[in-house]
C-alpha cells in the first residue's frame, strides 16, 4: 500500500482534510534526512533503534517517481506517520518531535547514573514487550490482536506516552532524563479503534 492510499483512508477516520496529510508528508520528506549525526541524543536513539531491530532510513519518506511510484507503507512508516499526525505540532518540527517521541522509554528504565556499580535497566512494555514507545506502536499496528486490546493512546510530544489497554491497564513511556515541565504542553488522545482500523488496512492491502 502507498502512503497516499493510507492517507485517503485516514481522511474520514480522523476527520481531517487531505491537505493536512499532504502537507505533513512534505514536511517529513524534507526534514527526515536532516537529523544531526553528531548529536549525542541522535546517536543514542539510533543505537537503540538498531538494538530493537528498527533501522531508521533518512530517506524513508522519499518515494519513487513515475508509474507505480510513491512511498510504500510498512508498519514502521505507518506508525511513524500516524504518530506525526497525532502530535500535530508545528510542521517545521514534525520529524524531530516524532523521532524523539518514538524513543520515549518504558517507565522504570534507568539509562543514566554514576559510579562503577551503576547498571542500566531496560524495562519493556507489558503489552507489547517493547522498550521504546514507537516500537510498541509499530507492534500494535503489525498485530491485529494487540490492536484490538488498545482502548486509547495518550501522548505529549517528547515528554510521555501512555497505552491504555484491556480496560484498566496502562503502559507508560517517558524521557530517559528529567527536565523542567514545559509551560505549554499539547496532549493528544488517539482512540484504539483508529489503530484497529489502520492495522486492518496494513494487513489487507500490504
């Protein structure tokens, strides 16, 4: 399935005009290749992605031209694009904020410390078995049974994310370091039925 086809399905699902998705595609296409390779955070998150089996391709939103062209959608691209839609931040920050939010860590992880006796702790989502929020979202889109268990997803850009599932359970993800609470925070809620629909689309149309 092509990304434009997915966007066509998202128009009635999210009740947004196609222009919103077209503009977001353009922003991600322009911004994704520009992650600073010398930035320590980017180096860390890329290594985490590789450890989790997710390779970040800077050209992931550059489709082929001509007949049969366009951007092929796999669960990773679908999860990344849907997360960018949900965050709905300034377009100039779309790729970076989505990338950073993808790499929120499962609550309870200890990824920094001092002294010779410090050992990092990588906890995993009790629902998906994933350490990073984006990987958990990707797993949900890949697996219709997991998607059916999700009640809603709550997310705040580069701050926290929660997967509410099985009626009363919550899997929470957060930044690997603490800093001051932002003065202006945008929280978004995505209902589980949307993830179920997207999971079915990806499975049906490939």
